């Protein structure tokens, strides 16, 4: 995977991959993120296990997500990761490659790791902010028009299909990892959070991916008050349309 548009920088104790054109803009933000934002205006966002912030820098906004572990490891390790290569660098590389292939993903701008000991680090990821974007679950909760609702859900299904056709295997496909936004009067969807993802030849296992999203909907909405069976059917129809 080519990262010709990125610089590798060691700055103030951070190991950073940053888009060359934004190097001077993002390095101070990442250094401040390490200190829990003492300098920049950073507003908490939903998702990212409480470690995702919208940062305003002279009118331009960026999303900064601190690495947080989930499941049982998260109870004990929280933001600590182990390995020779920070997995956040792999996430940046995979997402950038998918963007290069034309897949609907949010643009990743930088990744940083703070080494605390050999093979032990904390990490951050910076993405471009998408104005007025909502997760698919938030969007489904708010959107009541039957026609617009079905069209948006089909668009989400097509977005996942495009990501699969670009070669990605997303390990955590759920309704909070799909962003819905309007652009030029059209409803568009971007897939996010490729932590632990991989690129592979051949078709993805559509049945497994769709089952995972269905489980996500049932977990977020156990009473089926937000996501009805017809909504899931519209998503799956969009996926099969490609």
C-alpha cells in the first residue's frame, strides 16, 4: 500500500504518520491530544468509547479518536496496546488504500503513537470531519419519511458492498460504523473504523457481514422501536444491488 502523500515524523515523543499537506496543522493537535487537549477547543463526540473529539482549529475541524480497547481487555488495559507496529498505522494505510480504490470511506489524515515502553503504546487517529454526519442508527432514529428512509438504507447497503468489492474485510461492521450525510441533495454513506481490518482478494462473506449488522441493530434497538425488519431488508437489498 502506497503512502506517498504522508510523512513519517518523530515529534515531541510521538511517532506520527501525517498527510504532508497538513503536517504543520495536525502535529500540534496530536501533541495536545496526548495531554487531553489543553490548548485546542475539543468537543467530545459520541462513539469511540468516549475518546473521540471534534477539534476546531481556526475554523477548520478535525475528528481525533484516541485508541480504546473493547471487551474484557478494555476493563484492564483501556488505552494501552502492544506490538512492534502500531495498529493505528495499519488502519490509516488500509483506509487510505480503500479511498484510493474509490470506496466510500472517511478520509484519514494522520495517525500517532506514543511509545511508553518497548512494544507498548497509546494511539490517536485523525480523520476529516464530515459536517452534519450521523451514524446510521442515529439517522434511522430521526428519519421518518418512508421513501427517504428506504433510500438511505439502500445507500448504506451499497456503501458496504463497495467497500467489500474494494477488498476490505471489516471486522466490526455495525450501525455506528456507517456515517450518513447529505451532499448536493443526495444521501451518502461512508464506512468508518477500519481498526483490525484487512485487504484480501476475492469476494467478502456477504452473509456473515449482513448478519453482523443485523445483530448490531438488535443490540442497539432490542425492542425494534427504531430499526424494523423492513429497514434491514432495505439495507440488504441495497447491498445486493451493489
